[in-house]
């Protein structure tokens, strides 16, 4: 049986308290941002929660960091607790290239905790930051520079975000479409190293934790590996002369 770590137990107790508050007080509650592993932990322990509705929301459909909301028929779903901010250089022509790391560093430098912010999307040298409604005004008023670049920050309609997905393709052959074999190809790792990531609880398929090396992938599955990155799996439907599967991995960059 899986034994939760202390931090995981604290998170589950906090989420249970939120669901109970909704159940007994009929008010909508929501968590700070949680990552894919914490979302999986919540879903795995859903039987321990009071019978209320819940919603996992990161501000846009593909979000990896999300808030978990609880509501009932009297509190209703309501507006999203997630706000999208656009962070744009004052002068694009003379600005540095914005990076995820630099934007996150600038946010944390303001004294903001990581769990108050969600995903950061960089598109055409504009950063889109998802954060809790309670912290959005503070960021808007206080974030004036990312690294050496002066920026303007304002609330943005997340529905207008249409980021162009950039990726590199790595094609090769595998003896089977097991998870460990495909990760090994995607990130040019020894298969044993791919297995170690899986057993460490660092691999997610379509947002769900997978801890079996022999898990068989399906076409268009999206695999995330902590500290390595994310890619989409494509089964080309062809085989090599040695009867191996010819596959493509679309690695997000």
C-alpha cells in the first residue's frame, strides 16, 4: 500500500477541510495551485472527501498547475479563481527574450509563493501568467521588470491565448511501445534511467501519474517527465525491417 509523505498528508487534510467547509457552510472554496502529482493524489483519495462537487481549473484547458474548487447546489460553481495576466516588454525591439525561468524568478522575487501562481506561457515574447485572483492586483502593480527588461502587466482574457506549440521531432524504433522504451527514445536515455524516473513517481501520461514501466502508450498520449520535459507520442503505424515499431516523439520546447 502506498504511504503518503508528510507534505502529501498535509495537502489532503487541507483539501478535505475545504470540502467540509463547502458541505457544512454552503460556500465555494478553492485551493492554491497544485501540480500534476498533487492533482493525482487528490483524485486517488476522492473517497475521503465530503459529497460536494469539485472542479480542477488552471485557467485554460491544457493547464498543468491548477486550483481545486469545491461547491454545492447552494454555493454554485461561480467564476474561476484563476486570473490570467499578460507580461509584455515596454519596448519589444530592445527587450531581452522572455523565458519561463526569468518570469518565474521575477515573480518569486516579489515574495510571492509558488503555489499562488499557475502555468506560464511564453508566446511571441509575451508571457501569460496564471495566478490566483487575490494576488493578481499585487503583481500588476509591482512587477515592473523581468531580468533587465521593463514590462507592462495587465489582466488578459485567457480565451484569446492561442500559443503556437513549438516542438522538435525525434523519430526512432522501439521493440514495444512501453512507457520506458518511449521515454528512453524521446530523451536519449538508457532504458534503466527511464525506468528510474517512472518508479520515482516523476512520469505522467495525460496528466495522470503512471508508475508502471510496462504501461502501453496510445497514439497522441502526452507524457510529462519531471525535470526532463513533455512530449506527445505518435505511433506511425509502420515497422522497421527488424520488426520494431517506428515512432515519433514531439518534444515540447
